[in-house]
């Protein structure tokens, strides 16, 4: 679920599994609310991120995005590299704005209801996914991110 991608990326990065350079790929990043994950990638000085629209087979939505990020160590970045593993750390310039954090919180609360408690209907899930997707697109635009691939088909 998108609200977990941020923690997954942090865990992989701190484990030393991302060496010097890495390509990070994540699917359905908008409808599942991967706001903190996308913030980290889009606002990182050492990552180039593209959102690629894709068709999905889902009752809630017909299209979403895959995030593809190429990340590498910057010049002068070696002081932040773990010398034993040469692991890559994202160089995120500033913390996410409150709107991004709110979307993350909303996605995580819904994930717990939907995945862990199984206490939401398919209509609620469909509404959540389509609304989250619209809000995520608006937030990405408001922080200046423009997908080179355009908008959803």
C-alpha cells in the first residue's frame, strides 16, 4: 500500500541495499496514497523521478502511475555515504509540507481499515482510490512537479 512505501524506502536505504546508484520503481503510487514516498523522491536533489501513466485492472480506477526514480550520489555527497557499504541516502532538502503529511495520514488510516480490519465496502475503497488519486495529482502540481509523461490518459 502506498502509505507504506516511505517506510520501505527508508528501510532499504538504511540497510545498505541501495549502493551508489539505484533505480527505484513503485506501482500505483497515487491511488494508494504514496505521498511521503513521492515527496522524498521528487524533492531529492540526487533523484530524477518520472511518473508514467499505466492502465490498471481495478474497480476504483482505470489508470494510475508508476514512479521510476534514478538516484545517485552527488559530488561532495560521500560524507553521507556509509563507508562500509557505500549505501545511497536520499538527499531530501526539506520535510514534507502539511498537505503531504495529511494525505499520508489519510492513506494509512484507510489502509488499516481496508487491509487490516476489512471494515470498508468496495464502494468506500473505490471512492477513496479515485479521490486520493485526484488529491495526489493536485499536490504534486502544487509543489511544482510536472510529469514529463503528461496526465492520466
